[in-house]
C-alpha cells in the first residue's frame, strides 16, 4: 500500500488571507488527480471548540455528522472535496491540553515532568495521522490556523517540524503570504513574504511552495524574485490573486500547475483530468441564463456574512445549478415590526430565516415568517427559522396569541417550542446541544418527499429546543403538515404549509450538507420557487 502523504499549510504576514480556501482548493485538484484526500485544521486557541464563541468572534460554527462544533473552514473543506469530515478534522490547543492534562491526572506519564515538548507536541503529531475516517487517505492536508510568529501557534509549528523530520520525503510545506501592491509606486512588494518565510525557516521549516495572495496576477519577474529570496523553485511560487468567487480558486491554482509541483515533490503520479464539472459550475455561477433572484436573509448579524456562511454558499450552489444569480438582501430582524416589515420585504423573491440563539430580534423574525406566509413569498426556515414559523402559525393562524418558545419566555402559557427532555438539567454550554446527524422519516405525498425523493434522510442538528408535540393536532387541524419526523423520539424535523407556493422549515441545518455540484434539495426547491415568484411578480407588473 502506498504511504500517506502530508501537506501542511502555514500562513504569514497577516491573517484572513484565505488559507482554508487555498487548502480546500488544493484538495479539489488532488482529488481530481484520483487521490483520496482529507483536510484538517489545527486551531491554536484555547477554546476546546468554537461552539461557545460568539459569531462576532468566529463566524459560523460548522457541525460535522458526528456532532462536533467546528471552525467554518471545515465547511469549505467539505464543500470543496465533497466529503463528510469528522471531529478528528478540527483540533484546537484546548483539546490537546485537555487530553494531556487528563493523561497526567491518570498517571499515564509515569512520573515524567509534563512539558510542551515532547508531551504537547507528541499529542499534536498523533492527531496529524489520526483522521478517524474509514477509508485510508492518500493525502492528508493540514492547515495550521493563525500566522507564523504567533506565540500560541508555536507548539503546532514545532510539531510539524518534528513530523517532517520523521517523514521527510512524504511532506510538503505550503506557505501562504501576502504580496501587497502599492498604488503609489505601482509595484508589488515581496518583502513581507521574505520576512515571514525567514520566520518560518528560523523555526526549522523550509517551505516548498509559496502561495502569494495578491490582488492581481503576479508576473514572472515577481515570482522569480520570491523564488530566489525564499529559496524555492520558480514554478513553486504560485499567485493566489483575487478571484471572482471562492470556487474560481482551484482553477487559478491549477492553471499555474500547483498540483503538478506537489505531485513531483511527493513522487506521486499525475493523472490529469479536466475539472469539467467544476468549470461548468463556475461558468453557470458567473454567467447565469436567468434573471437574478433576491433573497432576504433575516438575522441579527447582518453585517457579517461569515456568521451565515454555509447558508450563503448553499444558496449559491442552488442558484448556479438552476442557472440564476442570487442577490442577498440582509435584513436586520431588530428593524422588523408590523408597521415596517412590508417596506423591508416587499421587494424580495424569497425569505430565509437562519439559525440563531437568544431573544434579540425574535419578534421581527416572527413578523418576517408571517409576512412571507401571508404574501405567499417562498420561505425557508432553518432551525430557529422553523421555530419562529411555528410561533407565527400558532399565534396568527391557530389563535394562540401568546404562543412562544420557552427560550424567549419561560412562562409562556402556550410553549409551542420547548426544551428537549434530554436538555433538562444541562448546565454546561460546551458541546451539550443536540448535535450532529440524526435520521428523519419523510412523509409520503408531501413537498419534502418531492424534494428529497427518499423515505429516510439524515441531517445535522445544533439546538436545545424542539417543537412541542402537544400542539401538533391543533396545528394540523389548521393545515400545517409535519412532513419530517425523527423516528428515534418523534421529534418534529420538518414542517410545511401546503397552502403556499413554498413554505418549508426544518429543525436541522441543511446548509451543512450542500455541495457545489450537489445542491441541497431544500435550497434547490427554494431557489426554484423564488425564480417562479419573480416571474409572477413581473407578470403582475406588466399587466
Ligand atoms: N435557539 C434555538 C435552539 O436552541 C435554535 C438553535 C439554532 O437555530 N441553531 O433550539
């Protein structure tokens, strides 16, 4: 059996250069060469996982099938290499120290003084090879979060240095840096790249590839200069210049032969294929044949699209596959009241309410769900978006005017959304929600069944509250259909309103399973319905 190969991504100069996208893009190219690829992220912060962090701090929390709350880069990895990853794919310093300290308490270190080197670095090294997937990976790509020179990332860099020492011919180091363009002098500057490479070499790692983030393609001379000063081959200096979309990045890297350089270094055979489907997807995205559809995303983090990253990407996947463009209108739920909701939502073709926690902006979300229902605008509710749709239906269709979720009003006389039994008495916040993949039975002759065309589906969850089954019959008698139910415990997973062009809401997070070439059925159906809705609006206008 051929040996597994390892590719490490480090970052230099500044953060937020898109290391995750770069790693995921390389994953696309190597997968396309026929290799079984997996990608993992090592995050140097001390939180055990990002689940307890504010979306302002960390953007979206991505959830894996096995119920791990992870960094949003895992979402990019899954979407790009079209593979479900696991808790072994996102390691934090917090996790590593937690395990080391537990081992120390158990006495596993047999009287040794426990130290960063070797105990923490050994723990990190063992995670590089331990990816938990059933299949053996030909290539493991490891992204080290943060930038070279950060104090907190040092144990990780030291661990990969040692790993390289132990697996010399099987490792490649890619260093992603910034090559800024100075408008005033009209030139690219390579000094920051030289400095961060020097920093990396001081810790004992010689990069094999320098990936230069720049806002325009780099010419040959600049690449030669970086090559000379950073001691890499000229063909190993690759420009990762600004792209029209993140999905263009694999194509940009492929044009410059990044996969060829990697295969040569690792002694892998190159069996080029043409990325035809990926190219078609990108082409559709940039050149849609249909008019754009305007989707309102109603949330409380409206300036930060990273907070709803997978939702936005899922909309893009659905749009490209239905040949249209998505225009997103960010609507702050705190601005929505009964007298303002129309002015905010009367120009959109679809309303999407994503997941969320806490009371802020809840009333506005209920208003938005109501407006979409009453004005027959396609609606997609995700997790909290299902809960607010239930609250609206209870209040305004079933006449339970004081219906609420106990998350927002613990004393409501009509708790249509209540705490799950398994959540009673849970006090710790970290990793204690209903997390990860659960089955859902799909009722026949429903829109859900038309969309999935399957009787049993598996979707990922992240919530503490659920639909209160005591209210099921009253809602059914008013026309709501419960089309998806978890067979294990009868939890409501999907509701739909058949008396509406498209009113679908689910307790799970479908956005975690959408892929560029396989858009998620709920998003696909939603975008199709929004397209049809634009059409009817235009007809009305013409008349
Ligand atoms: N806050 C709600 C709950 O915990 C919804 C969670 C979510 O939207 N992810 O059930």
